[in-house]
């Protein structure tokens, strides 16, 4: 299946299984120093807030979700967790601490979108993004420059 193979072309990047690190489809994010991690976590929380506001309408709960995601993602990466599926599974319970009553999504939806965004950022192909989502992600990445 083309859904989990390969990445967008970036030099020097190979699939995890080509390095003998795991099965096809395993996604491992690069190790980041503390400054890079903080920047990525802040970007991710802001991206999710903007995405939720854009998909539905601006709501305070979207800001709360973004802040919780920033903290949860940073905590996962600081603990040495760099594998996408594992991070996804660990983010969801942390996000469940936010009251999603006013949101039109679930904690799992947010975790899934967050991992998709980080994958995109690091050059992995994502199976679920449409052209509009890709443009939204590309525009949000410009804020990191």
C-alpha cells in the first residue's frame, strides 16, 4: 500500500524498516534539542487551535485543547518517545482531561490530526490530507521560519 510507504522527497531520509528499526509503516520522528522541541510543541498546539477554529468556528475550548496538546506532546517527546503510533496513543488520554463538550471533535481526532501534522512537518507522506489541509499545514509551517 502506498499509504504508509515513503515520504515526500527529502534528502537523507529513509523509512524506518530500511534502517532495520521496525516494520514497514513505523514512523519515528527525529530527536530534537530542547529549543527545537519547545518550538515544535508550541507550533503544534497553535496549529491545532487554528485548524479547529478554521474547520468549525473560533471557540475558547480550541485554545484549551491546543495548550493541553502542547504540554502533552512536549512531555511525550521529553520522555524519549519518538514513535508516532505510541505518541498518538499517549496523547489521547491526556487530551481527555479537557472538557470536549463544546468541541465538535474527540480527543482521538485531535491526537490523530496532531500526529499527521508532525509527520507532514518531518517530510512523511500522510494518507489523510486533502489539498486544502496540505495548504493549511504548509502555511502554518511558515510561522516556524
